[in-house]
């Protein structure tokens, strides 16, 4: 089963021709996600417009044992949406209706292909916000974010996608429908099946709709960018902000000198300091009336006096806050300038610097020339590391570098991925985090929901 003719024979009698694109016609952009994995042309691309069409697609694939790769906005960094050469890709991009916004219940019902930025724009007139925000907001879709359990800068305040979900509609591998779109905050009637699909990276079912929790949007926010000499001083600031503004620290991002220098080299941003400090924090506080601003200035003033904060600026306009955020969100440009090996470990917050020092030493012993950039969502213990594989000697691979970093991580009780997921890039590393018993339970769930193993084979688990 691998010719265009066979595929046409399967799909064209059963599906509307407008939703089927056959192999050679599949545009390049569907051949891979953002992760830099090998580009693969699927046998066909299916772009259903309704849940019923998603069901029809999966029924046909199931009958013919065809591998199926769900695709959202293709911004994933783990190769999760990379097509299968002997299978089809199903893009959710045409399921992009925002069905309902309930400003009283603080709930939205959306189709899976809704782009994050479109949801944010639709919520603005209601003075509401969605709890998860990330840099590729103009492309990533709610379904992809759910399947990846995306995090981003708001996790310190609102949690990951997992915490935003009230109900899902999911099409299972055989085309049957699990409709769980209940607009309820509490429901203890049996198992919560919704959560099983969050973070499942397209291996258990295709998410077609979601009922999501919303939050009132603060009228203002306070944004600051501060320079530090030591990690201990950064931790002290995080603690002080959380005590001063309980539940209102909306972002707390830390960037180390090498990352800041890379931004200054490659991206035309306004940098607030004359020289690059050892580390810099970018934070948002939700709210920001006069009393908040005064309390923040007093808190920071004390930090300056005691020599804990070296330099800093508070945004005085939305435009200035956006310029400061541009520094942190320049990651896409840095990716473009490097041959990135991405890491996104999760660590106990106080241990982050110790882990960095040990990981740097371990890498330097083997590859003294390998550049490493560190930044991350410190408020929730999620570090990001970019290593530039262009500096690896011939014969050494990304997996060799991964093995070094993960060996250090094990000593910290960390997780190999806080956000990006396992996808295809980290399949070999799954055993670093998960015990034999956990792996067996995960495989049992997979076998129960997708007995033929057609959903995203080779992702999360090695292909069988
Ligand atoms: C510059 C940059 C910055 C980023 N910053 C962050 C960040 O701060 N936090 C973060 O968490 N991530 C971040 N990411 C990673 C990425 O944006 C997120 O993982 C995002 O949630 C992926 O959404 P997507 O729609 O692009 O999904 P895709 O990349 O298309 O797919 C992701 C996974 O979900 C599956 N999938 C997609 N749609 C569905 C569906 N409807 N049903 C079932 N499975 C589906 C795919 O098969 C794949 O396994 C960043 C990426 C880039 C390029």
C-alpha cells in the first residue's frame, strides 16, 4: 500500500475530493514541524472541515491500517507532527470555529484548529484572557496545544493546557466519537477521560473540539526587565514578588548571558542595558494600579539598595513592554541562525543553576567548542537549552549530546521535557523519566484506544 493510485482508491470514493490532497501535491509546509526533523512527504494530506469528516477519514484509515499523523499549526519542537512515509497526515486547520464564549461562566467552546491568536482576539472585547500564551501564537492551534500540553509564560499563574480543559470532543482511531463537551468545572463521575488526551501527542485520538476555562483579563500589567549577578538574587526576587502579589505573577522568565548576547547579535531589538549582565529577568505582574506600582517600586528599590539587583527598567507603556518581551521571544530568530539541539527539562526551581553548571561542565569535557544558550520559564522550573549542532565534530550526534544532558538531569529528579513532548526526537529518552511499570500502563492505554497502532506510530513510543 504505497502508491498514489492505491490511496486515491481508498479515499476518493468515501471522502469529498476537496479535502484530499494526494502525495506529490502535498505542499512542503506539511512535510515537517518546526523541530528540524527530516522532512517527509505523506501519501496524502486530509483536511477535513467537520468532526464528521474527521470520523470518515479515520474510519477509512482504520479499515486499511494506514498510519495517521494529526497536524495542528506545525510549531512543535519534538517532531510529533512529522508525517509517516506510508501514511496520511490529517490537518485540523479547517476546524477553526469559535463556537461560543460564555462571559459569565468564563468558558469558551472552540474547534481544534482555532489559532491561539484568533482566540485571544475574540476574547479581548469580553475583557477575558486564555491562560496559556506562547511565542508562536500566530500559528499554533488549540488542538495542537492540547495534544502537546503546551505551557509558555503564563504557567506560573494559570498552569499548562491541562489546567484549562473542561471538556473535549475526540475522534478515536476507528472513527468513533467521544463527546465530552461538558461546560462544568467539577465532575467526579468516573474517570476523567479528557485528561488522558492532553499531552498524548496525537497517539490516542484526534481532538476536534474543546471546552476551555477562561480568566478575567486585568486592565493593566506591570512589566520589568532586571539585571542580576547571581541566581540566588533571582530566586529572592521571585519569592518577594510572589509574596507581594499573590497569584498575580503572570510571567517570570530568566535569560542567561549567552542567550542575551545571541539575541543582541542576531535580532534588531532595543536592549535596556549597556553591557550584557550574567542573567536578566523579565516579569509581568497582573494588575498595576497606582498602589501596585508603588509597592513594586519599593520592593525593587530595596533590591537595588541591598545590591541584589544590578540594573533594571520598568515598562512605562504597552509598546515598551512589547519591546522587552521581544527580547525573550526572539527564540525563533535564534533557531534560524543555528542548527539547534533543543532541550526543555523540568527541574526543582532552586536547583536550576546547579544543574546548568553541572551540565555545562559535562558538555565542555566532551565538546569544549559547543555553544549552549540557556533561558526559560523560571517561575515554573522549566529551563530551555539550545546547543548548536553545527559545532559538533563529524560522527558525533544529537543523541550523544542528549545522553550527556539527560545523565546529569537524572541526578536532579528532573523531567526530560516540560513542554515540547517526546514526539519522534526523544523516543529513545523516554526510559530516562518513566519506570517500567509506568511504561507498561501507558502501552496498555495505547493498546486499548488504538489496537491497530495507526495513530502517530513511532511517536512517544518506538514503532512496534
Ligand atoms: C519559537 C517557538 C517557541 C515555542 N514556545 C513554546 C512555549 O513557550 N511553550 C510550549 O509549550 N511550547 C512552545 N513551543 C512549541 C509549540 O509551539 C507547542 O508545542 C504548540 O503547542 C504546538 O501546537 P501546534 O498546533 O503547532 O501543534 P503541532 O506542532 O502541529 O503538533 C503537536 C503535536 O500534537 C499533535 N496534534 C496536533 N493537533 C492535534 C489534534 N487536533 N488532535 C490530536 N493531536 C494533535 C501532533 O500530532 C503532534 O504530536 C514553541 C515553538 C516555537 C517554534
